[in-house]
């Protein structure tokens, strides 16, 4: 996660200019030692490049990474705001959840922090009248969409760096500040994540744990959420987030029926993944309301074929 000093360095370089560490220290007010450390971290994260200038001085410039581009977009739309002063790592994480009105308790639960910590992270935005408040819920105002995009670019980048340190072929399929769903494209990376702490198999590969064995086309998906147990509801959602074709929907339906996953529980879980409508149509299919289930993009299976699939896997 970018520190305030890192954000100040990014701000100084976001116009496309080159600068020495000495220049950056003078502009940001940080010590040279601190700037050197931050610049080294940013080089490792792919946010800046380094060359050697006059007298072999280190000269750095911003790359075209999505984080850099998102910050440039933020500055081009809201350049009057001193973002390095306003945005702490905690505020950036909280911004992730402000696309829709959300309660402080909800954000605190998702981040695993206290309500007081959320209020503290929101405070700089409140003081600049950047939040829309409705009773106990907060959201970013409409003109602050670039801030939301920047926060999300940072979070995705953070997860990408983490997983690619272990599995270079990995791509992030979904994430929030604490959790990530990734796919890998190399068997060696599958082995690396299977033996890594804090990573778990998920999606179709995890169905075997419930005596449902399916053929996998490609490498399995993995889930990063160190503090959260992986539930059947999560596995259903991961399967559908990666691809909601008729085959995967059928398999997800089997798991829902076999584990008797509560509709309210799965719908609540699906909301975080943006697939609550898909889940609603799946339950409509299970309840025999095929017309309602077909009323959307979800590709529900043929009822007769699904009955055969249930019989094949002995799901009652």
C-alpha cells in the first residue's frame, strides 16, 4: 500500500517529469533516507523506473502502471486537492467501499477493524465535504468517481504484487482490500500457491471436498483471505464470478442443493461479488420458476439435463 510519502513521490512524478531522489526529498519534505526506501519499494512494485543521471545520481520517473494512470486521471479531474495530505492507506482502503451508501459497521466488519478506525479514516473526506451521508450510511459524491477508481487500482495492484511474488502467471479475478480471488495459468504456480500460507483452493477445484468431482479446464482458482474461513457460499460465488456459463451454473446448483445453502446467506455473500441477481435466478430455477430464472443473462441449465446431473452425482 502506498504510504503518504509514496503518494507524495507519485504526485511529484505524475506529470511525467524525471527527478532525483534529492529533488524528491526537498519537494516532499521527507528525509533522503526515507525517500530512497520508498523509491526502492516503488521500483519493485513497478510504479517508477530508475536511470542514472549526471554524476551517477539516481533519476526516477513514473511508469505507465494502472495505479499511475489512475492517479493522473484523479489529478486531471480534481487537481485542486492535495491528495498526499488527504489520503492515508486506511482512507484508501475505506474508499473501496464507498461506491454505494454503506454503514460504518459494515465497512469495519469487512476490513476487520473498529468503527472508530473507520471514522478516523473517513474524517479527512468528511472535512472536505466529499461524502454523501444518509442517516448512518456514507458514500462518495458522484464527482469523486476518479478517487474510487484510484483506490481500487491501488488495491488490485497490491494483491497482484502479493500473488505474483509466488505465482508469476497469476491474474486477479476479484478482490477487496482484504481478499482476493486469483487464477493461475502455469502448473508450477498452482503448486506454489497450494503450498503457500494464506492461500486456498476455491471454485470448481474445491467441490471435491464435497464429493463433487468435475473436470477442470486449466489451472484451479485460489482464494486469499487470511482471517476468513472459506464457506460453501463463498465457493459458489467464486465459481460464478470466474465464469457463469451453463456448466458452472449447473455445478453451483448441485453444491447449493447438496449443502442446503441458505438463500439469504448466499444472497448476502453474493452482494459483495455483484452477482446477487444471478443467485436470485438460480433459486428461482430450483423452485421451478424457470421463466423468472431465464429472465436475465444467467444461462440456467435445461431442467431435464439438470435432473440427470443430480442423479449422476446422487444429489437429492
